[in-house]
């Protein structure tokens, strides 16, 4: 079966996030949105893979994140946000 897994990779709290800071300061605060207190950026990955069941698909993606260094464990966290079975 094919599964589409979506995961979000984010910077850990307390980790420098220059893109988020730029968005907040240059776009929001300078343009009249003083109520914005923080902007954090991340990445959305959508991975399609073949697996026998959902738990195997999740396990493969978790292994890829750690072994292939899709994330920097010092600076990033990740979480799977959806798993969809496709035909």
C-alpha cells in the first residue's frame, strides 16, 4: 500500500530562527502588527512511500529523519502530522 506522510520540522524553542525573526520584524512589526509576539518557521515534508501498514510507514519516516539527517537533532524537532493511505 502507498502512504503519504506529512511531517513538520521546526526549530526547537530557544534555538535561533533567523527567518522567523526577519518575518516578524521586517514584515509584521514595521507594517502595523505590534500584537505579534513571535514567529517561528519550519518545513513541511510530504513523503509518499510503500509500506504494509500505517505503523510501518511511520517507522520508516522516523528512521529516515534520524539516519539520513533530515533533521538536526540539536536544533530541530519533527512531528508527523498526518498519514494518508492512497490507492
